[in-house]
């Protein structure tokens, strides 16, 4: 077929989308046809450029149209007869912002801070821009984030090697690093919500979230992660943190029954106002590597310890299992549910959003952060645009809060 200019015909008595008989097509006026032809480029396949068309030659170039919506007016302007045009609501920033369905604010962000007992900040090579903070540095960082509107922080400690044991008893030392920092932060910034991580791995000489048994009855002939004995330790840890002034305790260990046990322990000690954010769907993910480097909390090369955390963290292949975990945590008294990791598991956030009205938190994990940093440093993506889009995606999927290492930087961007 010869080159056919789009919109060479207007509708007559019948739709353009009907069979190709001449009776269904009205030729362009000669003047309009000429104006249209003059604007059209040559066909990419190598057809000759359009020539001046008369009504008769235009009829010879008839092209079947399927929509019945395309027409050309007397001036030769193509017009799609479409009444509903979603682009109208996108034509200016004023309109786009007015109809925007999801908005992320600094108040939605939780700022994770790595802390240690040494006298200087130590950069974390696998997480550019992140450091292990001293006590003084943590206070400055919390104050700066607070000024930007970030009112929630969570502490992750790097514990000296000599304090680590299989039972992780240091986790409930009232004079330990985390309780001391919680009290210090709350004394200076009482309006900041201080979250604490409830898990044994930073304190474990095995690098696990639970105590490791001495037997060989676990997966692969290794020791088992002892569920109930670990839960008892987690209750002690949560109570210690609550006594120090923690607003939120966040069990990330994935032991069965720990939410209910911690709730009972807190309530029994009078801490009925301390919230529990349960890591409901924490997957055995490959995206945690930089975090474990920061805290030296990876499973150890031990003859008896499991080589990974797959016997308690969830299988990345599973989604229905997340609903089971969520229903249990809700029944046990969780106040908020966490999904970890974030970006690869937006479907899980969505499924839990549809299943519960409890607030949801998404964890934008260290591996996701490191990937964005690496790509941005190489100029492969616009860091600011990519980060803000990612945070918005969490919100769109159903998250109410977002735990991200970009919290302070994102808040700075939001405040510009």
C-alpha cells in the first residue's frame, strides 16, 4: 500500500471504523489536504514524501481506521474524538499535586542509626554515607533529623566481641550501650520516638538471632536455633529497653510466639504504653549483607552453628505464609507490622495492606541502599529521583512508615 497520511479522511455518514467503502469516508477539502500533507514527514520505510493531495487522490490513499475516533478538521488538524482525557490532570504541577494519591513526608520516615562504644565515628565501607556513631554523634544526628521533621529513630548496636555469648546476656544489661543511648536521647529529645531492635544477633557469638543448641539435630546436622529459650531472652531484652525509655520495641528475630510473650512481659511490668512493631514478614534475603558488615552480625563459621538464617526467616518464594505470620502477630498484640526487605517485596506489603488495618512499615534495607549509592556514584541513575520514587512506591503499596538509611537525606530534599 502507498504511503497514507494519518487522518486523511474525516467521518461522513458512517464511522471510519466501518468497512472501506467510499460511502463511509468524506474527503478532505483540497486546501486542508494540502496543509496536512505539507506537515507530514517521509515514511520511515522509505516511501516517497507526501505530495499535494486533491480530494480524489486522498480517496485513493484510503487507510482503514479501527477506532472510529480520528478526524481532521477544515484546517487540516488531526483530532481524536476522546472526551475523557486523563492527561488533562497531568498538564501542570499544580494539577498533578492536587490529585496526587500518595505523599511521603519526613514524619513517615524512621531513621536507623548504627552505634558503638568506640570514641570516634567509623565509616561503613559497604554503606557510603553511613557510620557507626559515638554517643555524642548520635545526639547530633538525632537533633538534625528532628529539625527536618524525622521524629522516629531506631538504634542498631555493634557490640564488642568480648561481650558476645551464645545466650547473648549482654542484650539485657541495663548499663549496656542501647539502654544508655535510649535514656540519653529521650532526656534531650523527649518528643522523638525511639525504637529499639529486639534480637540476639548483635550480642551472639554465633551471629544468630537465637540461641544455638549443642546437639546436631538442626538443619544440615548443625545445632538448632532454640525458639522458646530465645523468646525468654527477648522478653528480658524488651523489658530492659522499655525501662530505659524506649517508645517502641521491634522484635526482628522471627521466633514463633515472641510477640505475645513480649506483650505479656511488658504489660506485666507496667509498660502498657510501649508499642511492639513486629517484623512480621522478614525474609531470608540476600539484601542484608551491608547491614551485617556494619554490626558484624553474620552467622559465624562454626562447626555447630547453622550456616544461614533460613530456619527462622521466611522463604523468599512464599507470600501466603506472610498472611499466616501477620494473623498470628495481630492476635498476639502487635501494634504495627514490618515487611523486610522493601522494594523486592512490594507485593507482600500490598497483600498485608489488604489483610489488616494495622499500620505497616517497610524496611528499605542496606542492600537496596548500597545498590542505589553505587549506581549514583557511577552516574548510572539520578540518586535523588530514584530514592524519592522508591519511597513513594512503598507508600503506594500500602506502607504507612518507611525505615530507610536515606531518611535524613530524603527529609532534606523534601524540605527544599
